[in-house]
């Protein structure tokens, strides 16, 4: 005969075991994976499908925000810097090949120190702009999924799907909800590892990429990057084009924050050219 204390312990063990099982999310291979991926590919706002050939915008950094820390120590110096920096005019051109070209006007520096400062600014802007567009194009220039008839694995984990595939030499693991909204994308290559956690706005033409948190780690620890980005859009010739970017985070342990405004945008479509 089982003692009462032993029976109680057995009941508690059984209860804990049952709770543990309930908390597990068992992966199930999705039999109709091609149908799921096809539906997912049609669930996103796609500039290529909307007819984009390329677009061009003036890009204006918020110099006041960039120099906020410097202003705390030297307000007059910050005012002088903003006056000079405001003379720089950037133009970004983005093509359907996913590449962005950032150009700027020429300024005559007063001395070698100013010339070095301009060089750093131009290099920083190019790196920041190209880095953003490399991520942005993943979600707005063709669907962020492999071709329906390509090689990939799709599993159901509770209320989510887990998609794994290769893109060149990169291993990609994508987690998405049952309505196909991506919540997490991990990309691993021989050169770097990255994790992107995107957010989307629902539109009549599909999910529009509106924000993301990201972590990038290369083989050089000094290049480790944490990034948080917010994206505002404007409608230009019927297409959703970037209007403002807010970027913050750290690079190699050094914090940064920037705000870029996109204006005077001109869109060229595959069939018609904008004025």
C-alpha cells in the first residue's frame, strides 16, 4: 500500500511532468510547404511588383541631433559646425538591382583638419546608407522568401513557422507567424552572423517593412553592431518611398544616433517615367 506522502509526491511529479510537456513546442514538418511559401511571397509589399525601376531623393541628415553631445560641451562650436555641415547636399539613387549610390556636392575645406572631417562624414554617410539599404531591400524588393520550387525546410512550431534555407554561402533561418509576418531572421556566413527582428505595417498591398532591430557580428569583435531603425514612408507616384529614417545603436561599443530625411523624391517606373 502506497503511503499518503508517497502518493502526494507522485501526484506532484506527474503534474510537473505534464506542465513540462505542455510547455514544449514540437516541430512538425509542413507537408504543403510550397503552398505556404507561395502565400507568404504574396503577403508583402513589393516595389518590383509595383513597377519600380529606380528612385532618387535628396537626403538631409539632422545635424542638430548628430551634434547633440558636442553641444553640451561647446554650444558655439556646435553652431559653427551645423552652419558648415548644412552646406552639404546628399543625393541617394536606388535601383531595382538593390544597389544605392550616394553622391554629394563639393565643398572647399579651410584647412587639413576640416578636410579630414569632411572625409569622415562622407565615409560614414556612405556606410550608413548602404548598410540600411542592404537590409531594406530584403523586405521590399522581391519577397523575403526563397523561390517556391527551391530547396528549403519548413516546420511548424506551435503558432509559428520556421523556415531554413541557403542563399549563396549564407545559412538563413526565418521565423514567422501563421499570417506570414516575419518576426526573426538569422543569417550566418563565413564572414559574419546577423539577427534581424523586423516589424511591419499592414497595407492593402501587403506587409510594409517599417522598423527593425538588428545585431551584426563579424570575425572582428571591434565591428560588432547593435542597431534600431524606424522607417517612415511617403507616397510618390503611387509607390511607398522612404521619407525619414531614425537610426540608433552602437558600433564597436561606441553609441550613435542619426536621423535622415528623404525629400524631392523622383520615381521612375518600368513603363512610365515620373516627371
